[in-house]
């Protein structure tokens, strides 16, 4: 289980890095494209986290954040 929690932490770091790329408000078309790309990566990372959590719960594992 520790391995899956570490993977979730790494994915969270990827989300944080992708959020730093987003430019608000976008100044030009290139910013809009970069923002769309970063947001797509963030959604993909979140989907990965959901998949991992689903398997953790199905195996009777309880994620650490539930005990916060």
C-alpha cells in the first residue's frame, strides 16, 4: 500500500507543476493552447489518481487521507 500512496503523492506533484504553467488571464493564443494542454494533463492525472484509489478501496485498503 505504501507504494500506491507514494505514486499518488508523485501524481499530486505533477498536478502542482502543471498548474504552475497555466497563465491567467491568457495574453495570446499560445497561452490559451498551453493552458488547454496543462488542464488536459491535470484531468488525466486526476483520472489516474481515481483509478488507483478505486483499486485501493476494492482491496480493503483505506487511503491515509481518510484518517487525516
